[in-house]
C-alpha cells in the first residue's frame, strides 16, 4: 500500500514534468516574467542603489516569487483544459498523493526559475554571489520552492475554474508566502551570521512542514469544491 502511494506521487510529478517539457508554456511564461523584473530592476535601480547586495537579493527573490506565481497559474490552468483534472480525480488513488506529486513538480519548476533568475542577476545587475552564498543558496532554494509550491498548488486548485485565476493568484499567494520571502532574502545576505542563518533555516523548515501538512489534509476537500 505504501509503495503504491509513493508510486502515485512519482507518476503525478513525472506526468506534470513531461507535459511541461512538451508544451513549455509554463516555463516560457515564468521565464519572461522573471526576465522582465530583473531587467526593470537593472534600468530603474541599477545606478541609484549603491549596495549591490541588496539590489541583487531583492531582484532575485521578486523574480522567483512573481515568476513562480505566473508559472503555477499556467501549470494548473492546463489541468482545467478538457476537464483533465476531473479524469485525474477519478483515478483510484489517494488524492493527497496527487497533491504531493504536484507539489514536487511545481517545486522543480520553481527551482528552475530560481536558477534562471540567478543567471539574469549576474548578467544584468553585474553581481556575482560569493561561494559561501551559493552553497547556502543550494540549500535555501529547494526549501523555498517546496514552501512556495505547497501553498501555490492548493490555491491554484481552489481557483481552477475562476475566470480571475491569473490575476487573483499572486494577490492571494504572496501574503501567504511572506515567511518564504523573508527567509530567502535573509539567508542570501553576504555577511549573515551562523546563528542568524540557523534561525532563518528553522523558520523556513517549520513553515514548509506546516503548509505541507495543511495542504495534505485539505487537498481532497479543496478539489471537491
């Protein structure tokens, strides 16, 4: 039974990633949005903000958050086409496994957007994160992606049939992922102390755990609505 549950999670995540690899709609939308945010930061604040660290961190996480929101909106919208989500929910599998599979695929998407944003920051803002910061980012980005996706998938499914989904999702999502944004911004400081880094990591881990549990417990009721 447990093996079937994990197999379902794997197959859902695999299906979503295959669909995205073939269509590229979600990646393209998120790519353009993240790119535009960093380019705007470069032209508007590039010469006015002296602290390049603050500028780079702000541009990076804004690109990840808004690019991720747009990406999630497009990804879940695909499930609404031709009633695909209805067919998925009719499958004789635990719906919480569907939720976890979608969180994993969305987290991979957010991670990819983060890498693209990091690249754009280096190109357009002329800022290179130090080796220590990059090592910490390798830990922070997956945690941020999981927390962001856990909330984003639930909200996207809740608004799947709403005509205002794409405009409402960022409005509802961003206030709920403030702990993720604050943690990510704090943990990418150049001179962050070890003790402070540990505290922010704890906040991020606790947040991820809480939203995953809430999503796992409520997903079935959300999709039934």
